[in-house]
């Protein structure tokens, strides 16, 4: 099986994309990130849900103390309030310059799985001739493998 058979086509983030648009597209496609592209379609980075939320909603001391935090956190601003303020902000400030892993659409699924495992990630981008085509996630691979099992 090749990646071209299972990749998920998505929109890309660019200089005029808002956090709301990234959240919506990631939720629609069930992806943790989108590529950040120039107007010509060249990938220059990525925007991840985790990075946006960590930077805007999660102070470092909370991460360091995560295991001992209680259930009541009345001293902290509500995450919903922060998220509402964040939604219409451009994603440029949250772009990570190192792009996610990528493979061509002709790559075999097993190579994608091996690369995800080697790099401790659950997704990669599909890129042909420098142009973004879509993404593949570990969840998508599992879904497709499950379908194969049903066809036997």
C-alpha cells in the first residue's frame, strides 16, 4: 500500500491564517498539525495544536508540576477565556521552522510507519515535487489496516 492511497488532503497554514482556522482544519481532518507554506506552496514550517496551546495557555511551571496539580485551580485563568482571545490571532507567531517529517505519495506505508516510530511522532506530511499533498497519521494507518482485515 502506498501513501497516495491513504493520505488526508488538508488546507495549509500561511501568513494570513488564524488560529481559529488551524484549529478548525485540524479538528476536521483529525490532525495534530498543518504545514506552514509560502504563497507558492513551499513548506517552510509547521503549526501544531500542541505548540499553540502550550505557548498561550500553559505556563512552564504547570508543566513541571503537572503530576502534583490538584483538581481545583481557581487561581488560574480559565482556558476557555484564553482560547477565545486567541482564536482570531494570526498563526505566524506559532510557526515552528522545522517542518514535520515528509515522504512522497509513492512511499510505502511501512516506510511511513517506520519513520514515525523512529522520530517518535504520530504524523507526517505527504509532499510531491516540493508541493504539499496531505498528511498521514498513525490513526489513519490503523483505520486502513482494519479495513484490509475486513476484506479478507
